């Protein structure tokens, strides 16, 4: 795990002092809200429907126990006792008083955390595979490269005022768990025929009102060229990206309007002038950052399989959890554990202060002091001995975080929606809670199998609805909330944007509509091994539209 150097400490400390002064001037009336807005956004402070919101950066989703305990402390001391983990591997506090935010930032700085570049037209938090460094299918750990990008992009003078916000994701396994193709820049770590590490580079992906899949502009970029090539992309965007219309300001619009081939040619031309510059990464520097992410020394624990066999024989709930919430580790004596923040009927992504403390304790005792935040709004213990899984499960049961639903229909992504957000048109949280309750039966969830439902309260798509197998978008029509449904989306290595199936559904109809979609899938799948997405891609939308709209669909 990366540790701050002297520059990092001085940089964050200076920013906290600067923002404390700005807050005092706002509270005294010396600054108006309009004058204060750009200053607070530089420090991750938003003004939502009911209060200010603070978004805290969790680079590439990696936390220590100490850092998680600090988040619990802040939730308990300055908020309403909980926090919300987001699809960008960050944490949001929705109820801090403005007067307290400088102290919150000072507290965060003591554990090497901050809220810088979690807002604004800059390079945002770089995200990565939440199983990085542990997954058995990994080519290489993507986090060292995410950290290199973080250091390079922090307060970068050339890229601090881009046409629009800019998001980068890195993944290190053939299976993409970081949704790289729906980011402004997506980097997929690979090895070439000679065994050299490098990246397949995607540019121009993104969701929002104009969802687009990133275009591949490089099959293989050597790792030493990471910064020079990224700089080339950013320079082309900074020069040609639209600033006259914020709805057309993202790089995806530039790629679309310029054309992939022409944009790639412009990037290559810029890259040629940069690739032998000081931006070329020396092997020694790459190794120095790699060293921060060296995996923990994992002692042999061969007793795990026998312990699991005995425990599952007497605890069916534990057996369910093992089946759904584990990911295969590089070391056969270990596993990566998904801690679901999607309890039945609960708010997706929320964790209480007490739960944060308990997860920190588990990480410290059983997980080599490491926690991850997934872009699916869950927590991960990446290194847990299989022999310790029953003890971890039992503690999760005690704190209400042992739901056995990772990847199932109740493992729903949802943005805060109209309950919090000033931009939202409809509520997301109640819909997620109602769907979760409808599908509460573990047996029914297992029968359905892998199914990703994603819900956004507005077209900005913070809930990633475009890439949900079932996507739900809240819209406003004649003053009422309405929910539009998309089907067939995916954010993995076979990315697709969901198709709108028809007219929207009211708040009292949307759960029944989801139920109808699921039952249609179950009736039409080839066998129980054909997952929802595969069935949809085989069948197309017709049977689902007919089930949802009947004669209306046939007439269309």
C-alpha cells in the first residue's frame, strides 16, 4: 500500500489550511456561495438538496484498517453515523456541517487521506480492479500504475482546468472488473509475445446523457510510455475538447466528432514528441512504486479445506456465503472476500460507523490490514486464509454484513438519487430497497443466477444504469417520477450499452416490471446455466417487450 512521502504530507497540509480560511470567509459572509463554489469543489465539497456533501478520495479503492477507522470516526462525530461508498471507489458523507469540514479534512490528513480532485474539471480518482494483487487470473497488479497516474495528475498545472471532468480506470486481468471501456481513458494491462508488460488503451468511453463505449487506439503500449502517452491524449483533448457546451465537453464527444482514426493519429503525433522526454518511466521508478504494493507474506494454511467442509455441513448460511462472496486467490490457501453492502431492503453502498470499525478489525485480524472498495459499492478483504473464513463470516453476521448475494439480483448498484442529490429527477434508493425485498429469497436468487441491476436517479448515470443487465433510469414527466428500463448492458470486457425497451413505469409499477423481466428470462433461457445477459443477447428484446407491454409491443 502506498505511503505518503514528504511532498504528499506538505501538499495535503497546505490545502487543508487554505480551505479552512476559505470556509471561515464563507461563514462570515465575505464570500458568496457563487464565489465559494469553485473553491469548495476543489476540495470535494458539494451542495446537495439538504446539506453539503463531502466526497473523500480512496485511490484505486485501497484502504488500511487505520484509514477505515478514521472514516468511521468521521461518520460518528461529524455526520449521521454512516457513509456511502460510491461507484468510483470513493466515500461520501451527506450531512457534514460546513464549519466542520476543515477539521474533517485535517483528521483525514493524519491517516494519509484527502478529498482533492474528487470534483471539478480535472483528472478524478483513478480506479482499478478491486481484487488487484490477489486475483488468480491477474496478469499484473494494476495499482502501481494507478498510483503513478495519481502522482502525475495531482494538481497537474496543464490539466487542472480541462473542458470537463476526466476519469481513468486500470485493470490487470483478462476479465475486466474495472469497467475500463466506459472511462475517458481505459487501460487494460497485458503482456506481449515476449512477455513485456503494457496496456491496451481505450479512449472516449463514458455514460451520462450520451453513453459511449471507448474506442481502442493502441493494442499495446509499453509500460514505460504510460505517462507520455496519457499526456498526449490529455493534450489533444485539452486543445480540441468543446468548452462551449458542457453536455458535449467530454472526450467521448471529441472522439465521436473527430473520428477514432483521426484522433488516434493526433495522439500518436503528440506522443512522438513526448516519448523520449522526462515523462518516460525509468524501470527503477516503476519498481520503486511496485514495492509499495508487494503482496503480504502469506503463510501456508493447508487446513482450510477441512475446516470449510466441517463448517458448511452444519451451517447452510455459511455455505451460501462461500458460494457467492468469494473470489479465487493466487494462493490456494487463501480467498478474497466480498462484504456485501446490499443487505435485503437496505440502502446500497451504505455502511454505519460501527460496521466500518468492525470491518477494520476483521482486516487487521484476518486480512493483513487491507480493505478494498469495489465500483459495485461493496467492500473486499483481498487476502483471507480459507481456514479463517468461518470466523470472518460469523463476525459479519453479528454486524449485519453477511448477505450472500455478490453478483445476484439483490446486489444492486444505486446512486443516492432524489433523496439527496439536487440533480436527480427521481428516487433511486427506495426502488433498490423494494426490488431487494421482492427478491429476498436466497433460493430464488440462486435460481436466477448472475444478474446486475443498476439504478440512476438522473441522466448523469452515477448508478451506471447504461451497463446494467437491467438498467433503471429515473426521469421526470409532468412533475411525476418515472422509471425507464434498459436491457442488455454490461461493463466487463464485452462492454455493451443497454437498449431502452419502451415507455417508462411509475414508482408503483417498476418492481413488477423487473419481476416480469426476470420471469421472462427464466421461461426462455436454454437451461439453468445460461445467464441473463447471454440469454438476452441470444433472444433480443422482443420477448421482454411483449411480456412488459403486451399488445402495445406487438403493435409497435
